[in-house]
């Protein structure tokens, strides 16, 4: 009898905890999730906590607060950080990576790594990845990369894709649409001064094309893409040819041979032009890179 009673109390305690997040650890977790979903409310230009960012939400890119398959999914993050990052040339913590997105994707200022907000976001990201074994990638993490085309991506054809399939939400001038109270984006900007800057991950067209193919127009999943690969590459080339804030990257890529194939700024360790790195065709670059790796080995 006593055992049953104890089990009853234990169980009801657990149920109460999961139903209302009164427990301090759950509160922090939910705060972390909300910071990722509604970043602008807390940290945007009119943020309740501080004004640090361009007004976008992390979730605009990390869809469903980082839980959507191939929607810049964050489920493998906790298992794969700290991690060496060739961009900065050092070992990067989750906090460092989050601050990278603050400076580049949110074109803003860094968040104090000791702040309640940073800790809450990390708690949430760790919870999201709690079932992923250390060092492994989970199904659906990051984006689903597209195969390279034989030709270069074409920004002029991409403009047609934009007009037909994107501007209804993101606006004819690409600057998005703010909510009625002007505090948060109903449709986030794709370019212009409130968009991600040219140091952000989405400014590389392999990442942009992959994200858009699995997630846009809004409502798309990787299982029911609406664009052909070519349309995704072309619209990526168009959007990333439009004006946006500049980020000083002179300290990045100390080893230029580690630059990703589509890194849009020289100098490069190979002979291909800046335009070919930005728009492709990538297969000849990939071929040379592979050959030089085999030669070194
Ligand atoms: C404009 C789009 C955009 C926004 C907004 C954005 N990010 Fe990112 N973020 C990216 C891209 C692109 C990457 C690189 C992902 C990749 O290569 O898999 C990335 C990477 C990350 C990573 C590393 C993921 C991994 O597993 O390697 C973390 C953590 C992260 N972002 C957190 C955040 C947080 C927190 C915010 C909000 C404060 C935020 N990001 C806002 C686009 C964005
Ligand atoms: C039906 C409306 C709608 C259409 C059409 C649409 N989007 Fe989006 N897009 C959204 C919304 C809403 C978000 C933010 C998602 C979120 O916060 O969950 C978004 C986010 C994005 C993002 C990441 C955030 C940013 O602003 O940089 C990119 C990139 C993007 N869309 C590109 C496109 C492209 C390219 C097309 C056309 C192929 C397109 N979208 C069509 C509604 C739309």
C-alpha cells in the first residue's frame, strides 16, 4: 500500500510538472525556446530585454524553433559542439556560435555569454538534442544540400522565380512585412538594411538554395518541395545579389584553402573567379579541390 502511495505521489508530481512549467528548469527551457521563436520581442530594435538585433527571429531561419527537419535544424548542435570552425580558426562553443548568428544573421551585437538569455537558449538547444549521441548528427539536421548543377546559378532567371513565388509574402522590394504594432516581422526581409548581412551563412548560395528548396514557400517541407533544384539555385543567386548590410570579415579564414566552395569573397587558394565561387558552376572547382587533397595525402 505504502509503495503504491509513493508511486502515486511521484507520478502526479511528474504529470503536474509536465503540464505546467512551474519547475525552474522547465521555465528556463521554455524561455530559451521563446527567445528563439520570438527573438525580436526580447532583443529586437524595440526589445523588452535589450536592443541588439535587426528585428528578425532566430526561428525565421531555424524553423519551428530549430526542430523542423532540414529547416536549419538545431537537433545535432549540442552533440557536435564545441567544434573547430575553419571560418574563425578556433574551437567554438554553442554560445560562440549563437553570437555568430547575432552578429551576422541578425546583423546585430553579441549577447553577454553569462546572461540569463544566453543560458536559456543553450538549455533549450541541449534539450532539443538530448537524444542525440555525442559526436553524431541526427536525421534532418541542418539543411538538405542540393546536388550541384552543371551550369552557374542565374540571378536573372531567379528574379522571375522571386516575382512568381516569393514576393507575395516577402514583398516586391524584398524587405518583408512588419506586424501592425511594428515590433516583429510577419514576413521577414530577404534583403535590405534589416536583413542578414554578407557574413551570414544564408549569404552562401548552397545554404540558401537548400533551405529554400525544403522550406519555401512557407508551409513546404523537404517531403513536398515546391521548387525545382534549378529554381532554388536561381532564386538564391538573385536574392544574394541584392543590397544588404556588410560585415567586416577580414579576420575570417586565416587558411584560405578552407573556404567553402561557394564562399563569395576572395582571395582563393585556386584559380577560379569570384563569380564562379559565388554562382557556380561548382563541379570544376570540386574536381580540382578533390585532386589537390588526394595529391597532399
Ligand atoms: C538569417 C538566417 C538565420 C538567423 C536569423 C539565425 N541563424 Fe543561426 N544559422 C543560420 C545558418 C545558415 C547557419 C549555418 C547552418 C549550417 O550550416 O548547418 C546557422 C547556424 C547556427 C547554429 C549552429 C548549428 C549547428 O549545428 O552547426 C546555431 C547554434 C545557431 N545558428 C543559433 C541561432 C540563434 C540562437 C539565432 C537567433 C539568436 C540564430 N541562429 C539566427 C542562419 C540563421
Ligand atoms: C506564404 C508566404 C511565403 C512565401 C510565398 C515565401 N515565404 Fe519565405 N518566409 C515566410 C515566412 C513566414 C518566413 C519565416 C518563417 C518562420 O518564422 O517560421 C519565411 C522565411 C524565409 C527565409 C529565412 C528568413 C529570411 O528572411 O532570410 C528565406 C531565406 C525565405 N523565406 C525565402 C523565400 C523564398 C526564396 C521564397 C520564394 C521561393 C519564399 N521565401 C516564399 C513566408 C513566405
